[in-house]
């Protein structure tokens, strides 16, 4: 959010803010739906494979339990099955779910890392990598234009700072 706002000129801040809110909302919803679908489909396919090992599990219940871990746990706890069968069902369901969950976690990590790399590559940093004309950098305190000056004394001697043009009335400054 701050990165997006910082990259936009003031006049476009309104639309930038709106767009970034829309983007965050939409991508969040799509992300949750997509990752949820991944977990669900891995769960179902693993469950179908593993449930075959539970001998005597009625296929109607097995099919119902393959929908979601919630359905499986509901059946396991419903008393329709023998305690051993309920235990196996719960075990198979949670293993299948954890497999899906792990895959989803790996996918999320990959997406996250890719996102970070994209941001690092394409989003300009305001203070570090992109050379900025001093006059385009506004004072953080009063918003006036700034001039780059080199500190002559003190602990920061030799470092370059954007210093407010209204200095000394305004003491706004920050490192170049
Ligand atoms: Zn100032």
C-alpha cells in the first residue's frame, strides 16, 4: 500500500489508493479461493486413494467424506461406524488434508517469493536505488522542496541529506 502510494504523484493518489484497495481485495479473494480449491482437490484425490484401505467403509459414506475434511470428521463422529472404522476414517481424512495443506503452503511460499522478487525488481524504492532530483523530494515535515546537502559535522558528517528549503525555520531532513 505505502509502496504503491509512494510511487504515484500527488494528483493521482486518489485513484492510486482506490486501485490498490481494489487490487488487494480482489487478489486476496482470488488467492483464498484458489488455494482453498487446491487444498480441497488434493484432499479429495488423496482421500479417495487412501479410503480404499478402510475395509467395510460404505461407499456412500466414503464418497460423502471425500468432499471435505469437515464432512469426513462429521461422519467419523456420528456413531454410524464402528470405533475402529471411525478412527481409520479420521486418520485418513486428516492425513489427506495435511497433504493438501502442505502443498498449499509450498505454493503460497512460491507465490510469496515470486511476489517479493517482482516487487524488488519493478517497484522503485523512494530512498535507495532510484536517483531522485532533490527538488522532487519533499520535506517530510512541511512539504516544501528540499536541497541535497552534505553534513559537515556531527555523527553523520559526510553523509548526504535532503534538507528542507525552509531551513532553519523548518528542520525537516532525511538521508539521501
Ligand atoms: Zn520543511
